[in-house]
């Protein structure tokens, strides 16, 4: 069971990354794990949720747009983005949304 991110009261931002992988997965798992570690160290990072079947969806949560901009420009992340474009993803789309409300059920 994957964890649901523990986010603060809205508003905050979500970066939604949807993707289809190619057959070339060399280095992908290691890079994905490193990006999760690295993102968690970034100012403004609030959490992440991810699921993968045929379509992969990763949603990262951020305090503000500046935090998202800085993450996008982070050097190691930029290298991973380049590898994703060149070999790991046949298609992808990134969306940025402001979360106005959220609802939950806790166990």
C-alpha cells in the first residue's frame, strides 16, 4: 500500500507528472529513488504520492510556486529530466495546480 502525503491546510501547490516509460529502464529506479530523496531536502517540499501501471503518475506537493521553480532548476534534478526526455519516457506531461481544498478519511 502506498502512503498518502500528509499535506498542510490549503492552499498549497501540486505538480502532477504523468508519463509512459520506454523499454529502456537502465538507471531509472536509482534515479527515481534519488529524486525522491533530493526533493524531500528542498525548501517548500510537502510530500509526494506515486503510482505506476501502464501510466505513471507522480504528484509532488509544494508550499509555493518559488519552491517549484527552484526544484525544477536544481542541478541533479535537471540531469534526471534530461535522461527522462532522452531515454526513459516515450511521453509525459507536467501540470502545476493550486490546491484550494482537500478532504480526507483517516484509518
